[in-house]
């Protein structure tokens, strides 16, 4: 959308998917910079690194992430999309590299939202130490978490957990072609079970 919706019902985030980094131009950057000064815009993101694309684009993603983080401010969360190569389960190298870039550009009090988190327990500890205001968001992919990822989810304090469907993506089971927001309750129940929390009913 070229015009911000004039409503208080929804929160608005302005970002750039890392897969679009090679096509990002200065006019778009200036438009994002202006939009982020609007009181209706609540967050910067999603932005980040996605190594499911051809490696020739990885460096441009890092450069664009660095540039966009220059627009960050502690009062507006930064939503990070971090994905490793298709063969990687926990995207450890990407989480590590992204943390280096973010630390170089943001103050420790910056609010961080790690979108669709699927990293290791070590990554939870490292991000929380560097940015105490980090939130970890879980999607239906938690159904396929292995032992280290389960431990990571359990190490996230209750008040730092977010849940999402990432609609229309994250279609688990695979026979469901398109995800939708109605599955948010399913994500919540799986995450509660994984984390060992008690549901309030």
C-alpha cells in the first residue's frame, strides 16, 4: 500500500522482506524513512537475512539490513526475519551474523521481535544477553522442533513469548495448502505444551 490506513484498530509495521533486498532503491528507502516518522507506524519490519536465496544475494541483504537498522529507534520494535539455507534446521549462522549487524547499529534497549524463531537454546541466551528486550515469536513450525529447539523455547520467559501463524505460510501439516489466522489457537496450545506453561482455560 502506498497510503497508510487511517485506523487505530490495526498496528502498522513498515519493512522489506530480505528476498527483495537486491531490488531495493533509494526512493523506497526515503519512503520508509518518512513512513516511520508517522505515529500510526508502530514497528520497523520485517527486515533481515534469508539465505534460502542464491548466495550472490547474501551480501546485498546484509548491506540493506545494516542500512535499514539506521532507521531503528528504541520505542519502535524491530521485527527480524532470519532464515538459513534450506538444509539448515536452526539457522545458527544467520542468527549469529544478524546479531553482529544489529549490535553494530542498535542500542541494547532496542526492542527486538525475532519472527518465527527456530533457533537454538544458545541463540536465546545470546540474544537476550545482548538485547534484554528481545521477544521470541513461535509459529506452527514448533510442531517440528527437535530437542535443542524445544529447550530454546523453554528458556524463553513467559513474558517474552509471542505466537503467530505467519499466514499464509507455515502450512503444517503439508496437506493444508494455505495457512490462515484461525490457527493461532493451535499455535498457542502447542507452544504452551512445549514450554510447560499452564493454560488459564
